[in-house]
C-alpha cells in the first residue's frame, strides 16, 4: 500500500509540473495571438510528437519527453541589418556568422508575404515584453495561487506552548541520528522534571504568549536559572531549569547552527489559517531564497556532480530536477507519520516553490530564456528613445540574432546540467528520511 501511495504521489506531482509547463506556454501564446503574432506550434514536451491537432494557424500537441515545452512564433529572429554601404552588420563571418545566417534562413523559409504584419520582431517593444513575460508571470500566478490556497485554506502548522516531547540528553542538533549514550548529559528539561503535556505559562513571572517567545528566552538563558510555570493537568507547577550551551538550529536559517541555551522540550503544533499578510511575506521570503539559490547554482552544481559520481554525500539543500522533486513528493505522500492534510499541504507547497523557481529562472536576461528576449525588447526601446531625444534616425529593431552564440552555449550548458541533475536524482537522490 505504501509503495502504491508513493507512486501516486510521484505521478500526481509530475502531472502538476506538466500542467504548469502547459500553462507557462499558454501565458506566451495568448498575448501573442492577441497582438496579432502568428503562432504555428504549441507543444508540451520535446522530441517525437505523440499527438497533435491543428486549429487555425496553430498545431497543438504533446511530445515524448514532457520535461519542458514551447510555442513557435514566426519572426522571432529579425532579418539581418545592413549599413549605409549595404554591408551586413554584426557577426557575419566564421562559425558564429554561419550559425546566425543558418538560423535566420530556417526562421524565414516558411514565411510568406502575407505574414509580414504577423512577425514577432515587427511588434512594438512593449508588446514583445508582455508576450515574453507572459510565461514566467503565469508561473508566478500559479505559485501565488497554490501557496495562498495552502496558507489560507489548509493553514500552517504553528507551535503551541504544550510540550509533546522531553529530550533524554544533550545532543548537538547537527548530530544525526540523535541517540543518547552512557556518557551523554541529561537534558536540562529532564533534570527539571518537565512532563509531556505540560503547558508553559510563564518564565520568571513573565507570561509566555508563543513558543517563539519561550525559545528566545531559553536560548538567552544559557548558564542561568529559569523558573518555569506550567499547567499540568489543571495544576500550576513551578519547575526550576538550568539551560546549558548546546548546538541548536538557527532561528533565521534552519539549515545552519548556532551555540545557544538548550532546554530539551519539543512543542505541539496546531494548524492555523493565515491571512493575506502572511501569504505576501512568506512568498517574498521564498522569492528571496530562490533568487539567492540561483546565484549559488554554479557552486552547488559542483557538489551535485560529485554526488552523481559517488564522490560525496548529496547535500539536502542542493538543486533537484523534476525527477528529484517528484521523488520527494512521493516520499511525502507515503509518510505515515504525518496526516493526510499535512501531506497534501507539503506537496502543493513544493509545486508552488517549483513554479516560483521556474519564473525567476526564466527572467534571467540571456537567450534562450524568456529574459533574453525581454532584454532585447527593452534595449530596443532604450535605443529608440535615445535616438528620439537626440533627433537621430530611428535605429529600428534590436537584432537578437547576434545573441545566438550565447544562446546556443547556454542551451548546451543547461542540457548538461539537466542530465547531471536527473542522474544524481536517480543514483543519489535527496531523501527526507534516512
């Protein structure tokens, strides 16, 4: 039964990713058609076409490898520009010159004179920005919708002031698995006489209103004495505790550790629905962390490569492919230690974060990513505005074809990184449990 639930979790999450891809491409196609751009293909996946149908100018289909998708708009690459002397501008010789010329030739081999007003490059710069931003912005909408639904609908687990576990001994937070030995010191909470079910009311006469408040007081009390008032089965009991210095998880970054006062009690949790303010602040926090992770991607990929070759353990914070994320979703779905609502909540949150990553990644201003075309359109607008201010001739469209050498190089790098990630997620995957 567990294996079946695991497989179901993998399939459902992967299906969610495929739907997100389809909606991303829809985010490009809808404004493109509204602005009169001819869209010849709308495809989910890459490789061999498994199914397709044609409606008007557009062929809609599904391909064999649903690891991405694309729409094909005519006139993405403009014709080459020529100077006053009639000679082509930009890169025109050597390997890259031939590459650019061949790409233009392929772009225009099926374009007819009737399509002249439907070419992408001929549209106003702001229309290009809207079309190319439509895809990643759709991922933003999906992420916000999913996360808002989880936080405001299912709610978020919040710690209470009721003790659900009392540690037997003092063990550094980074030490896994955490097993007490004969030489381990007893936890201050155990020595003080804390019981499971105790509700913390006050510390040294100060009322405690949240677990975070109690944690801060505890961490600041290393080496001191705390008089903790608890409610135990309707009776008020005062416990005298002596927190000691220990390695604990950082409050600002749970993946790092600090030295602070340690007591050894674990709080209970209750699910609470959140408001729009919590949704906005949390999504901003996720966005900041995702942007930071993108900046660290090259460095982290080195570790993934070593893990794929079996040279080191897989860092739990390393990047994952959709294969790895689907495996994590399957693991969450089959985890019998958490209730069904928590499992659904975690899986949906993971899908929301994946959409947020896809959006930010596509906004990187390099071809073949959407951000490369956005950057080209903004450069065109800036150059035309500059020429207008100085009353110079209109320089015309931006020749994004000159960025093709960078585009092909980046595409090659992305393919290699994708293969490494998928391989690492197969042979040395990230696991939530040992």
